[in-house]
C-alpha cells in the first residue's frame, strides 16, 4: 500500500509539471510565431495562405455546438452589483469604448445584452454626401477593390481567393454574365427554370432589370470589414437601397480572425452567414454578414423571426441556402443610409 | 465576425478609357479602422 501511495505521490507532481512545461512550450512557440509574423508585416511582406494543423483540427470540432454553449453562458443574468466589473473587464480585454454605451452598465442584464448594446445618440454621424457609400459597421478594412472578369473572385489572403457567387449564393442577382453567354440567354434560362421564380419576380419590373444589368459603364466593387470581439456589433445600411431577398446559409462557425483567414480555405463561403441583396441608385448591392465561433448569431431588425446557428438536422451535408423574397412585387424593403439593419450576437 | 459588401458603381474603365469624374473611388486603405457612417468611397 505504502509503495503505491509513494508512487502516486511522485506521479501526480510529475504529470502536473509535464503538463505545465508542455503548455509553456506551446505558448512560447505561439509567441515566437507571432513575433515572426509581426516582423514580416513590418517589412511590408504580405503573408500568404498556408493551411496548418490547427486549421484541420478546427475542422473536426463541433464549433456550432460550442458556439451555442457559449451563447447560453453569455445569456446568463449577472447580478446587478457585479455587472460594471464584468463589462469593464471585458472592455479592458477587448478594447471596447464604454463611454459610448447608450445605457448605464447596470442596465445590461447579461454579457449578450452588453454585446449588442446600441450607442449614445450622435456617436456615429452618417456622412451626408449623397454620392458616398458609408461603412455599415465598426471594424477594420481587410480587403477592398473592383471585381474583374465574369468569375468575380475576392482575395481572402494572398494566394487564396473565393468566388463572390459562392459567397452570395447561386441564385444571386449578381450582374455577372458567365463567359460566352449574353444577358438575354441568361434571362431565358431564368424563364425556363421555374425554381428561380423569385428571380423572375424580382427582375419583372423593367426598371429594376435595367438598373441591375451588367453594363460596361458600371463596375462591381467589394469591401471586406472585420469586426473584433470588442467592437460595436450593430449593422447599419451603407446607402439608401431596397433589399429584395434575404439568403441564410447554415454553415460552419470557424473563427474569422486574421490567422483564420491565412489558414482556413474558403472561410467566408464555409461560415454561417446572412446575405441581403437588392438595388441602390447605381445598381446591384449585397451585404453579407458572416458569423464566427464566438458570434454565431445574426439577427435582422427587418425580419425579427429569422434564427441562425440552429442545431443542424443532418451532421455534415451543408444545407442549401434558405431564401426569402421581400415584397414579391419587386420593390423590396426600403433601407435608409445609416439606419440599423441587424446585429451580430454571441451564441 | 465579418461583413462583405458587394455593389455596382460607375467604373473608371469607360469605353474611351478616360477616367470620368463619376467613377467610384474608395477613400479607405487596407488595414484602416472604420466606423459606422464613415464614407468607404464616393
């Protein structure tokens, strides 16, 4: 007996020590990698796409369930006296600006309530210039430019691009004419193909059709904005436009931080997302809100009943996008520049 | 989380090849911090 207990007495500290050493080594390696990346960035070297073991490991994790568990945790009510401490700790960790919060900290019953907080009046003045397009969110511009050619590829990171039609969905109103097909053929295809009824509906009005059609005088532009965990997470309208259709893709919930964009293929096309498509004065417009592990939910104020990150019926096969046409007469829902459209939420 | 905007706007490569004053131009750079309501381009 005493030999056993002596053995255990030695075993436990040894195993603990080994675990601490291993965690320390992993952390040191992570710091070293981070430093190398920083040095490259300072030299202006753009990091290339490079899948790694961690990305493959994330691929097998039940990220949607983890996200929902995180959501349940953050929706727990916090005792009133504790709220300022919790939200101040959160804002210190994620650099949130507490002064802009519309309500006193005690008013936010849970971390989720605090996360979707609105801001004091006047905190985000909307650029009045009628010719400009404004940012729909707070964040960091990670990619922007003009889409060239009919394939319309957006660079996720140097060395890896994804297609806009994959991001927005095959039924997209995107004014892309596939190689060797002219616009009229495209419309005939729509005419024959009944399951695109909403496309026929929304292109019914000639005015709409003409305003969306591809034209050499108009280019297709894109802008990708990343929101950090501590940012203000409400989504506003980038211009005066009409939303015609909403598409919800029940996808994965990979993290979407800078490291993930460098290591996970087709990140924004794989992830859970909600796409709004419609028209503005210059033609086609689409806004894709892409979720992430800690932010699995996307709520639309124009469609409060929409729920994302629901438990999936089937384990792996990716479900087709679930679509809804706003106002089938083809005029859509009017969204004013700067007005709130939706919000990202945890879980 | 991430927001991707895709939109049509007048383009610089007009048939004559000249750039007209109506072309859309971004007024942000890669890595810029932006806030709701600030112009992304005109």
